[in-house]
C-alpha cells in the first residue's frame, strides 16, 4: 500500500494541470485505480509509474476501502472491474525546503528566477508600453493644439483691432479664468466617470462649436460695429463672445488634462518613469511649438489679408480639424490595444446623469468643488501639485503682458522686447530636453527640486538687479532680462517633472478630478495676482509685484524640498525606485 501511495502522489505531481514548483497537497482526494485481473498484472501496472519528484510525510488512510464502479467513460476496461478507494489526507507534504540530495533531483527551473540586469531595467524604464499609441497621441495633440493656439492669438488680436482699449480683452479673460475655476472640478469629475473616447469626441465638438460662435461674433462686430468701448461690452454679440469663450477655454483645458494627466500615463506606463518623462517632455515641446507657430501664422495672415478674411480662414481650419481629431482619437485607442477603453458601471451612469442636470448646475458645481478639494488635499503628492500652483503667482518676472508693459514704459526697443520673448520660448524648449535627462540621471524627485531652486535663484538675481539700479541702462537691463529668460529653464523643467510626479501619485480613477482641481486652483491664483496688478496698476509699483513673484517661487521650492526631506511611509512606497530614497535606505 505504501508503494501505491507513492505512485499516486507522483502521478498527481506530474500532472500538467498541477502548479509549477513544489506542490502541496491539501484537502482530501479519492484515488481510484482499477486492479488488473491478476496480482502479477497489478504489480506490472504499478511498476510503470515513474516518480517525477520526491515527496515526504505522506499520510495514507487505508481504513476506507470500497469497491465501486467509476470512470464509466473508459469503455476499454471490463465493466465488472471494481477498484479500491485510497483517501489521501490534506497537508501531506512538508513545506520545508528541499534537502541537498533532493535539489539535485529536481529541475533547475524550480530554484532559478530570471532577474533583469541593470541595463535591461534601464531599457525597460525607457520603453513606452504602447509606442504606436504615443505617436498617435502626439499627432492628435499637435493638430488640436495648433488650431487652439492660433485661435488664442486670433481673438484678442481681432478685439484689439476693433477697439484699442484693453477692457474688452480683460473682461473676456477674467470670465474665462472664472469659468475654469468653477467648472474645472465638475468637468474633471465627469471625465472620471465617462468613457474616454466618447468624452474626447464630445469635448472636441464643444470646443470647435464655441470657437466658431466666437469667430462669428467677432466677424459680425468687425463688419457692423463702430462704437465706443463702453457700448461694446453691453452688446449682445459681446455677451455671446464672453460666454462662448468661457466654454471654449474650459473644454480646451479639459482636453489638455485628459491627455497630459491620463492618456499619456496609460500609453507610456506608470512603471516606466523615463519613458513617461520623455513623453511629457514631447508634449511640452509640441505645446511651445504650437504657441509660436500659431501666433506667427495668424500674424502673417493679418499682414496680408483683412481681419475678417483671416478669421474666416481660421474658422475653416476649425471645421476641418474636428473629423481629423475624432479619427486620431479612435486611432490612438486601436493601435494601443484598446488601452483607453474603460467599463461604465451603473454608478458611473447615475453620476454622469446627475452632473449633466442643468437645473442642478450650481449645486453640482459647489458639490464638485467641495469633493474635488477634499480629494485634492488628501493626495500623497499634494506639495508637488501645490508648488505648481504657487508658480502661477509669478506674473511679474515672466514673459507676459505685465513684463511687456514695463519694458515699453521704460523706453526699451520693441525689437529687444520681441527678442526677450523669443529667448524665453527657446529656454522653455531647451528645458524639455534637460528635464528628461535629469530624471534619467538623478531621479524624478531631485530633478524637480533642482528646477525650482534654479528658478528661484535666478529670479532673486533679477529682483536684486531691479532694485539696485535702473534697468534703463544697458548692462543692468541685459542682466535683468537674461536672468528672467534663464529662469524659464527651471520653470519649464519643473513643469514637466511636477506633472510626472502628480501622474505617479494620483490613481487613474481620479486623474481627471485631481488634474481639473489643480487647474482650477491655478486659475484662482492667476485671478488673485490679476487683481493685485489692477490695484497696483502704476509701473512704479512693479517692484512690489516682483517681490510677490519671487516669494511665490521661493515658497514653492521650500515646500517641495521640505516634502522630500521628510517623507512619509506612503511617499517612500510610492517612489521606492527613486534614487533619492534608495540611497537613504542604504
């Protein structure tokens, strides 16, 4: 009977359905064997069992031996044959390791596991999970962003041609920021509960429609309106422009959040930091290129054609862009093996229906802001996201309307102002290459700290130069402008790295909600600084705005570095492969 038990256990262990490695028998098995017609034949049949692996501590219960008919499907055996039943009790194998002589009898695959070399690990970290899907994403991002940036330059230029006052542009900009602050959380929550591809198509449809409405209102104004600025802001066409512009910007930011915080993570891979850093850098490069090309193309058109003709050309590009963007969205999902597909539960459907209820828009907005804020402040990477928000307070020592107004008031040549803006764009483009290299060499966390410290240091130099002497002189002016331009290296570098940190720390189910909330708070920061600039509108108060700008960047650097030096257990687990915490562990 002991020989029978050994043969039975060997047969079980050698079964192709048994798991690999050393098997542990649990529960109770009934092993039924049909005996041969004679004892000699039975011995011969048992002799054919060849053990495949050693077993130990086998308990065989032979108290219950019965004869019964089994295996009716085996018609080759005589139907009159009956077999004894041998019950094998659970826990019949010891879980202790093999002894030395047992190891020699077992295949080497049981004791060896494949381990990637350091070079192979680096190659894997640099290889996107879905390369073809990323390339399709780049094409969609480039095409959609180019049309969007062209329109972002076209509408304020057209309003400036219509009326020389800045009030119409300022009003449209104010309500645009306000709509983003209020609507971004609710749109982000909606996107987290709605399938990605249909939501992408719907947002593109909304953005193109509102762009066409805005273009139609401006064309109507250029053809028919000749009135003062005060009369313009009260006209129905201008109210329609404000409403359409607010919805268009909200849809555009929602598309940006979806692609930059959700889609790119799924396509590059959350566990492939170098590939994700490179993908984020490419998206930032495309954004800077689109911003430069869009403004240049529309400016070239304005130099040759009437503004109405230019707006009609822009409208034609918007109409043509919609079917192309829809096809590119489907292509992204198809070539990435449907990585963007997401199941929609009954709970998701009820949430979407409730959020889309027009009668509850105010209640839903307040609820979404409250819910988004609660989720936002509980995330592990909150300091990294808050640092991004703090950088939006820097409206003075950055290329923009305030800096342009300051330089023009100081009598600086327009060619110098243009060269300064171009240099800042070039520095931003260079930063996208530097950021991916920094992530590869020092890790994502140190790269973020380096970008913030670099920006804060150079802006401090610019502030010192401004307070030390007049920037109307050549040497102080060049140092002032060069410091600000070089600080864009740190700003754009952290913009890429900070985005990846948030991408790593936020789960995919909340990526759009957290991203929308971050955009909303950043818009609030810009609104606050815009209000400060309106109060301190005299150029002599620029030094006060510059101090606020440097303080905000320095505060962002301090907060981020403090977060790195006092990590929580959850933070260490989240960035366990980052060189910073690996060195600390050693």
